[in-house]
């Protein structure tokens, strides 16, 4: 049976007395709760992996030194947090029953896609959908931290956060970069959860805290999914959308700097506000208001990065359709990960600098 891990001095494992260390962004953080189990054999590792993945088999190739894994797992209300470190090359066949979102602190983790492979390493994180018989490989010294969540729970919580139904979903396999927003937000949430759990039983003792952790995880993943939509949805063929959606989109692009609300757009599209709202959700994956905001942010970003310094940043915000500079500034930082003033190319020597003035 797996037994409680004893502290060891292997620097590659980055273990500390009292728990496993989390080394995202080079910050060493100990996780003392939940207890970490040490699985010395493939049989023990199989049992450990079954706590978050339905593992069918685990294999440690022989003749390669130390074997076994250190494994931690913690249940919240709807999501789960896991962490493992492998002391040897490892291969496992697993049935994934819920979406897995994971990050490699060090080493390399590979999921066999059946004809291709998904690699998790460095700043590349991965969302993996449910699948049976998925082959998982990791190299010696690999440390993985991540969460599991069902599609249904993700959509339910996302709907609450968006104050209504949402067609956004975790969906199929996707990779994202945790060194920049919105991926960094997910990494920060993981880091915060581990810090919060250090020396504390709060999540075990309070359902409210477990629910809060669930919502933090879903919120950070929602941002990743939204970003993925904004990159790909508008590049897709518009011919699949019905005529009233196209009419609304054409009007939005031609009148981006003007006030645009759902009532006006519904009138332009010659449908009811409810039909327009449902049409955008179904065919574009976002509400009309969110669609307008994304186009306005993209337009402001285009102007800022063009090198044109005729207008100051407040004027650019107004030209792009924003009535509140504070709202523009916050939305811009949330989407692009940097203040609007940092988006402008370096000015030439002697050129006057337009003031941002929050």
C-alpha cells in the first residue's frame, strides 16, 4: 500500500519537509495538505493514479534507478486538485472520465492522441477531454500539477458567472501558454490554491471554501476558453450564420464608435432582442455585447500598435467605441495582458509621448 512520503533531499524533486513543492515561476511553495503518498511499485502507483484517473496499468521500465511516484490529491465540491512527481520514466494507460487541465513544473508529460501526441512541458499547459485507454508517458523527474473538472460542472458554473446560459465549453484537446494571460491567470490560481492550503485544513473543513476554489478554477479556465474563441471564431466562415446575425455584424463593424445596444442591433437585424441574443450565443459563442467589446478592443489594439501617435490613448478609446476609459483600460489589460500605453511601439527620438492618464 502507498505510505506517507518521507522528506528527501533530491533537489530535482523539489520536495521539502512537510510536503511537495510547487515551482511555478520559480517560486518555491510547499504544500503540506493533503498528505503526500509515496508509491514504490507499479501496483502502488496504479492505486494512487486511480484516485483521480481510472488507471488500467502503470509501468516503470526496469534498470533505470529509483522507481515510484509521490502523489497528492484533494477533492473540492466539483473540481479536484492533483500533484505528482515521478522518480523514473513511467508509462500508464488511463481512462479519463473528466477534463484534465495540467501543467508540468519540470520534466515532460505526453498524452498519446492515437495518431499524434500532446506534450506538456515548460510553459505549455493542456486541457484534455475525457477518453478511454489514453497512454500517458512521463520522463524521470517529471512533476505535474493540475485539476479535473467535468464539462457539465464547467458549463453550469460558467453560466452562473456569465449571468445566463453559455455555449462556451472546455471541448476538445487544446494547449495554452501559462506565461501570458489568460493562461497565467490559471497558473496563478493553481499557485494561490497551493499557498492557501499550506498548513491549513480550510478546504476540508468548509464547504464554502471548497465552492470558492471550484469557482476560481472555473473562472480561470473560462478566460482560457474565451480567449481561444476570440482568436478563432471571427476567422471562421461567416456563411454559416443566418442573415440577421450577418446584418448585425455588418452594422457593428460600420458603427463601432457609436453607442450599440441589444435593442438597436435587434432593430437593425429585424428580429426580437431575444432572438438576436440567442443567435449570437449559438453561432458566435458570445453575447452581442461581448462581441461588440471584443471588436472594440481589437480596433484599439490595432491603432495602438500601428505606430500612429496622432491621438492620445483616451482619444483612441473613444474612437474605438468606449465611453468609460477605466472600463477600456481594465478590459484591455485583461485581454492583452499589458496596459494600453505599453502596446505602442517605442517612440522615435524627440517624438512627443502621448499621456495615458488613467
